[in-house]
């Protein structure tokens, strides 16, 4: 600071000292001792000081530069065990303050004349709050006006944690949530309350409600079922995307109440809202290529050209297809060497009564004869299936087979029945007629069969008896025995 002349001095009596805001100085220019003591106000002492002020330095770099030669030092000491402060003022109003209280060794930071942060005696920084809210060694506590906040603490040498607090006091139970990193086990955990809910381990695997994720993403619903929920907006679809590039992607989607499965961004399979599984098609029917497994249990397979079904037994010979009713095997298709065998079956065809007449009582195994009339099914073309009647001509060479049952699988055409023609079945024999195993049978003219006079297979021959064991006896005492049908 440049030399300057101090003026505005007031004489004082010898031996006296200035008081209040006055300073005592000695005027060495005065000859008389009684006139040497002067007094000056602090304001007058510093009035007119130009530029920067240096204390301990001759080259001040700031308005006030304090340097003791080793460390820059400024000490504020109170006159008692109270508080030392630095004030930031606007005219005569204290706008900001940095204060240190000697009684509790806390540093306070005030803004707009209100405390905003404090650094306590344990080295914890509290922002927006005056209490730590826990006995744990929190390094930073931040709280808003609603008392919710964030706590960052070292915890121990094993953990680094970020805690979200609801502002309640006392114990770890006050924490509403936390993020922690375990240095020993090398995982990042996310929790609510005091329980870890999600964990990312050192292998990059994510576990939700599990501490040991077995896959890239493992979800454990604890006491319930594992669940991943993807929500959609009212006008959008929900998708789970799988893939390693934009051109090689799979999707699991939910749209229009259907679950869809896509690969290479194209739909391959759909589970519709009715529980039907559609594979390579979006049509629940047989008009489009694809496979449909309906919730009712039926399977539809459609192919433009080629075999729509391949049954392949890779090992030894045996059953290719097993046919069951009420879970009991009734027949099968078997492979034996180079042969395929249909077991437990006979050849049958659809037919109708004369004129398409309604259902009438016809006993199972009754002999039927062909008519010239053709069966009719709306506009469907039919060039081979003729209508039939119960045989009423003895030795009739127009025998077509025996009555099997009415067709109950069609709700539109209810007057159709099955005529058993070739293979193992039963045939109806009239009361009083005796048959023997090996007998060739012909029509008796009343819906029953009777033995031929010879053992030559003729156009009138309808069956050959394979056993005399009676399977059914009707109210008119006619009965059924096993046979091999030869009606075609």
C-alpha cells in the first residue's frame, strides 16, 4: 500500500487512551509530549485507501490479501464461547452468513437470513435439514421442505450407500429406499425399506427379489408366481423385444387381446383371446396355410402343396398313431418293416335313407342294400356316395354293408349315417337262425343275415362269421356276432 498522510487527528491528554470506535496513535512530529497522543476514527484511518490492501504482503492481488509468508490465514475469534461469523450484507441487512458455534463445534451456512446447510462436529453435511435422523455415520443428508431426502453414507468398508429417507427419526427403519454397492461381493443393490429388491452382480446378471440370479434377468415373485408386466397405452401395443441387432429381432407382443410371437420382425405364431394357437397363420380355419391348435382340442393343418402331416418313428417298428376313446386304445396305425397296418378298424362310408328321410330306428349290424339315389349335401359335389335302405330282399346282390351308427358330429346334416363295408365288425342274425364260425352270410330279406348254401364268395355274400360269441341281443331276440365284412 502506498505511503499516505493521515489527517483529521484530534489531540488527547497525555497518558489517556481512545475508547469506542477511536484508535490511539502517536504523532512523532509534535515536540511537546503532551501533544504527541492523538486519536482518530477507524473510518478516517482507512478513508481514501486506493486499490488492493495487503496484510503481510507488499503485492496484494485482491481487495484484501492476507499472507503470513507460509499459508493465507484469516482468524475470526469471538470474545467468548459463543459464535464467530462472516456476514454478507446488503446495506445494513445481513443477507448471508458463515458462522461457527464454539459450544457444539458446528459450521452454519445461512442464506436470506435462514440456515440452509450445516457441517456438524462429525463431519456430516446437512442440507435443508438440521438433524441427521439416524444414529449411523451419514456423510451427507439432503432434505426438502417435506422432510423427504437423500442420505449418502460410507456405512462401512464393505458398503457404499445412497439412502432415500422419509424424514422420520430413529434407526435404519426410517429409510424408504436405498442404493448400495457391496465392495466384498461386487454387486449393486436397490432396495425399499430395509430389503434389497433388485441386484446387479459382477457378471452383469440382474435379479429381482432374488440375490442369486441364474440368468441375465431372473425374476422371483417370492410367495407368488414370477411375473413380468409390460403395459401399453390405449392406442399402442406392448412388446418384449429380443435380438442382437435391428435386423435380427424377436418380439413377444400383446395386441388386440392376442399374444403374438415374431421373429425377424414378422409374426410367426399367435395365441388369440379364445386360447387358440395359430402357427404361421392369422386365420383360425383351413382356408389359409398354417397350423391351428384350437382350445377345444382339435388341430387344423393346411398346406398349399405337399403333405400337411408327417408321422416319423425313428427307432424300432411299432405304433405310429394310437386311436383312443375315453383313454382306451381302440385302434392304431402300425409300421412293421416295409408294411403299414391299420389295426382294429374297418372301411365305412357315409350314406342316407331314401329321399334323405329323417332318422329312424335301425339296429346296429342290420344288413343294408344300395339304391340308385345319390346323397345330397347342399351344393357339395357328390359323384360316388349313394343312398341305402334296410335290405328287404333275400340273397340280395345289392347288399352294401351293415348299419353302424348315425353321424352325430354334424349339426347341419343330421340324417347321415355310417355304413360299415369292409373289415372287422358285427352282423345281426335273426332269432332261431344258427351260424357257425367260417359261415358265409347273405341277406335274409328282413335286415338280418343268414348262412349261404355254399362256401363260395358271391356278389350276394356280405360277411364271414369269425366267432359265435354273441355281443348284443335285441328286444326281438335277434343278436350280433363278430364277422369280417365283404360288401365291397
